[in-house]
């Protein structure tokens, strides 16, 4: 991990737009705002809470995000390797799964940040560990409750982890003799996490917003596409190819006991639901593939362990390591004209014409370009344009206008950058707010608060 990441950090890893957004959320919550009520976005509640704690401890620090991500990956490597050894998933004890898990966590440089899917994966692995214990004929009621609790917590970090919960239910029904009461215990554990979270937001009068912005967001808003499908498939070609080869080799090379075959089938289902997770995720980027890293590492390790000739296994290992590192470095460093096929322009935070006037200011961006916030703080709840436009584009409705007026007065921006040309209409409806601003002399879509 350190041999790979420290040199890359020294060479420079760009900040990505989701990372900037998470830092804005952490800063806003640490400043006393409530998620969903005062910050409109689909980020998971536990992820948002983690970002706020990081901001309180380290400030708006990219280094903190990336250092904690390293620690989490190391912990996950340990959990993943331990659960496979303890449940006898392979014919021998080995650290190869941990090594491969770490390598697959370097598929793309946006894996390096502290994303909700990375944080949630820690609890997902704990849930998988309890599932495999049950499949190995361990029957305790607390095991089922813990599976539900772990997957519930993971889903509050990253909503698509709900599919892991579905796969676990199917696995218990198909591969174990679990009675219905114990299945309900697991569902109770999963539901309990959501019930307690819902009560928290209900207490602070924002349960409806939590439901709309987090749970219902998978249906109600368009996704942020940082890559086209062709670019995404190009970047995912190497890890997916390694998986395909490994899976078919595993099925032809080895002889496995019944329990090992069950584990293989479960891990395959986890990978298959990864397609659904990517389809419903609201941010279409490479780091979503963290969802399937356990499955990729599991089958690749199986392939290497099943090889009878150790020289061949060593050669294949070197090829896998080289392929994954080159898959990381070529797009990151734009080697050999790869920028003609894959572009990170939509993902990376870039300089903007507004940097000089937004630095160290409270800013409202009416639009999708979050990179404008890189040296500033969020004003008003309107972080996510997909949620905000229903308010800001419809000031003729009295309830909308009243709430917009209150949001402005409660957290007046120092700078408003209007990419949608709706501020003139808003100011016509809110003359007392309009009196507090002047239009920038050079950039007509920029409004500055009067000193």
C-alpha cells in the first residue's frame, strides 16, 4: 500500500469533484447545519457525519481524507483475509486475498479518497463474515441480528449496499436451513438502523427531506456522469478481464468441497449486483467499483491458489500486479495519448474564472459546477442543483418563495454565481434581498454582497 501510494501522492493526485463536495458537507455540518435540511444532497447520513468529524479534527484537509482511506483499506484487507481463512474458503491458508484486495483498491486514482462506498465496505465485510459463519452451520440468533445491523449501517453510508442485503437473504434461503424467525431477526437488525436514523431526522423536523434526498433519490434525480459508458468500460477493462479469466479458471482447475462452492456462488452474486449498484448510483465514476472489489479479489486469489505450478502462479501474479498498476498510471499521467480515449476533465476540480472572487467566501453556485467551491464555503442549502432547481426555478409558488427567502436570510452568500440566469427573477420577487447585492462589473452572472 505505502510503496504504491506514497510515490503517487508525491507526484500529485488531483482533487475530484465528489471529494470537494464531501469536504463542503463536512464543513457545513461542523458549522452547525443539519444534513438534508440545511444541505441538499444525496450523500448518506453516516458518511456526512464522518465528514463532519474529520472537519472538526483536521479541517478542510485532502491529506486527512486520503490518509484515513489508506487506514480503512488496510483494515479491510485484514477483515477480508481473516473471514476467508476462518471460514475455510480456500484449500490453504494464505495472505494472497489481502494482497489482491489491496491491489484492486488501486484500479483508479479516485479509489484513493474517503468515499461513502469505501467507508460502508468495512461494515459490509463484517456482515459477509457473519453470513459465512452461518453457512458453515454456526447457528446463533445474534449472528443474524449482527448481519442486519452491519448491512444497515453500510447502507446508510452508501445506498446501493442494500443489494448486498438482498443477496444475503437469498443466500440464507438457498444455501442454509435457516428458519424464518432468524431471517426476520436479520431484517429486524437492518430495519432498526433505519428506524433509529429516521427518528433522529424526525426529531429535527427533517425526516421527509431525508426520505426524499437519500432514499428516493435513486428514482427522482439524474446522475452526475463524470465518464461516458465507453470511457468507464475502458477503465474497467483490466479488472473485469482479470475477474472473467479467474472465474472460468477457478471452475476448471480446482476441486472444491460443497461449502466452498456455496461461497463462490455468493461472491458471484455480489459481483452481479454491482451492475445494479452502478446503475442506481447518482455519481457515475470509477470509485463505484469498490462495491465489487471483494468479489474480484476472491476469485483472483482462488485462481492463483488453484495453480499447481508455482512458477506459473508467480508469473501470473506479476502480470496481474503490472496490469492493475498500469491501468492506474496510464490514465492518471496521460501516457501514450490515452487522453484521446479517456478524459478526467469532468471529474477533476479545475481552475475557474471565479477563483479570485470566491476565495475564503461563502458562496452559492446556481448550477452544477461544484469546482467553483474549491476555496470557499457553502452558503444556503442549495448544494445539489438537481434538488435545488425545484425551488429556485419556481419562485411563483408562494411556499417556494417563502423558503428561498428564509434560506437566503439565514445564510446570506457573499458571492452568488448564477449559471442558470434565474437570479434576476428571484431578486424581483425578493427586493429586500436584492438591495444587499451588486452585480459584478465584468461578469454579469456574478452578484456580490455589499460591504
